[in-house]
């Protein structure tokens, strides 16, 4: 913001970076879960180990929590006065 970035640009940058990491983690986690379905089949009851609703629900829940976790610090960072932030450094 000290170099001319708008509040929306700061929010987009912080949230975008965080959500890119979340997307990578969800993809890797989903691939690992699908690869380990035989082991997982003994751990779940009344659901198949490859149930798409369960996979989408878990990924959606993780994505929602991660979005909130990214938005909170991003909104705080975008409200800080640039002069104060530079003075603290």
C-alpha cells in the first residue's frame, strides 16, 4: 500500500497466495486419499471409501475454513497505515 497498491489488491494478493497453497494441498490430499482407499475402507462405516460426496464435502469444508483463515489476516493487513508499518520495520 505504501507503493500505491489499493486495499482490494492487497486482499487479492494475500488471499490468492493462501488459497493457491490450499488448492495444492487439497489436490495432493485427495490423490493420497484415493491411493489409500483399501486401507481407508476398513476405517469408514456405511460409506464407500471412494464416495464422491464425502471427498467433495471434506475438500469444501477445508476450503471454506482456509478462506476464512486467509481473509482475517488479509483484511487486517489492508487496514494498516503504510507509514506505521514502514516505521515498525
